[in-house]
C-alpha cells in the first residue's frame, strides 16, 4: 500500500491524475516520457522546463484559488444568472464544483474539502430533486462531482451515483429526447447524446474521464476518445479552431474553450497505448497553435476569437490558459513558446476578479446561432451576448487554472 501511495503521488505530480488513486490501473507510464519516446517531442517541450513563478501578491494560484473556491462554497445554487432558484444543478455550477474539489485536493485544504462535500450532502436527501436526469450532455456531466468525491473520500454512495450517470450516457436512448440522428450515433458506438456542438467535448469527456479515474475501467476513457475523434474529424478547421456546430461558422470563444479544456483533460487521462491518442494529440496541438495566433497582447482572447472587434471574454481566456498550462506541464507543448503565453493569460485574467472574487466579463450561456430564432446576423448575435459577473461559466476555469498551476 505504501508503494501504491508513492505511485499515486508521483503520477499526480506529473499531472496525470486529478486526485488520489481509486482502483486505478497500475501500469500507466508517465505520458510525457511516452510522448518523448514515441512522438519525438523536443527537449524544449519537456515538462518542468518553464517556471510559472514567482507570483506577485494576489496572483498566485494558491491565493486566487482559495478566494474563488471560498466564494463558491458560500454561493447558493445558481440558475444561469437568473435570480430564481434552479430546477436542477446546472452544468456551469458542476464545472466550478469539480474545479474547486480538484483545487482543494491539490492544495491539501481539508476545510475546503469538507465544505464542498457538505454542499453535496442535501442532494442525497431534501434536495435530491436538484440532481439532473442524465438524458443530455449538460445534465449527465453532473456525475463528475460525485465521482470526484468518490475518488477523494472512497465513499461508495458517491461512486454509485456518478458511475450510474456515466453509464447511462452510453446506454440505450431513453426518455423524450432521442431522435433518429441520436439513435444512429448510438448504433455507431457513440453516445446517443451526441449533437456535434463543441461544448459537448468538455461535458462528455469530463464525466467519462472521471468514471475511468474512479473505477479503472478503460471502457469509459475509450468511449471519450472515440467521441473526441468524431468531433475533431467533423468540426476542426485548418486554422485549428472549431465552429460552434455544423453550419454555424463562428469561432465562439467559450465554445472553443470547452473544446480546448476537453482535449487537455482527455490527454491527461488517456492511456499511452490508446490508438486514438496520436490523432487527439495532433488535433490538440493544431488548436493550441491556432489559439496562440489570436491571443491579444495583454493575454486575453475575444468573444469571437478571430474578430478584432470582439470584446475580451474571460471564461474562454481561462479555458485556453488551462489548456496551455496543462500542455506545458505535461510536455505536449513547447514550454518556451506556450509557457509565457499561459502565464500572461493567467495574470490578466485575475485582474478581472472583483473584491468578492467574482469574475467580470463572462459571456452568458449561449446556444448555437439559429437564424430562424436570432435573425440572420450571426456575428451580431454572439457579440451582443450579455456580460455577466460571478457567473459559474467564468468561476470554473479560474479554478481549473489554479489547480493546473499547482500540479
């Protein structure tokens, strides 16, 4: 057992896992080593070659993470910026909750861990109606939170809930949502919740990767890899970026942020011998190179990535920073190129936090542009989206970045 604990600590320090091992496979070689051997990653790109510090007061990942995580614990359940209580826990809150749990684990903050677990407790009892039904990507991702709690605590009740949700995502279609298209995706071995919106490749990846981490069952991570290849093949453009969905030709910032974060998260967890890994790594690197070209001088990215008139948007900047930080630390990206870009993004991002640790300039939740509903001006639709303060879409990636910098 002592030997296994040492293996877990080593893997965590390399950025291969987001928490302690729970029935993890033992033979998982460090990915940076595998990539150097198999993919010819140059010396300059190896993990550890870029020192993200030192940090000025108020900018360190530990300080920022504690502020934002503390704000999360003290916040009521959110309803996409509306003042009314939510009907179910929404995906943005899930993503922030997951980020806070990972940060608490990496910072070894027992008090924060306890507060985050206590927030979940009513969902087993008086608030169980707030647990989403796993019949849509935005609802099924909820399973990532109990799975992280299972990994950190070893409690079976968390594992049972989270794994049930992850399994339903690839089970037979159920409820009123399935369509002929979704049933066809299911027959081809994809989740019936496939819809080819780029947001999906964080939502699907996160819950399946969490199920893999919690159980050691490779089926979960292999499903996520198969799904990611589908989205890469169908949607990625020569410049590395992604339209919001087929027929929606706009490089929306947060949509691309979900994809960038999903790619980084998947590569962090995907076994080195998975046959889809080289394809996914190639798509990731192409995207990171494309994003680098559009980063503003101050470190930000715009609401529409390739539009010089777009306003600087914080949630996508945080997601891109997370993808850069993860790639630099794991050795997938050239550290001399992407390390400074990631740090510049982080340092600019934290200036958008107000005195309450609420992030400003966060794009509201956004569906794909539909000319029938929103009019023909797709560019105007995206640029006119409301800019929120303290919305979980923005709080989440700040926490992801803080955790990634602590690995």
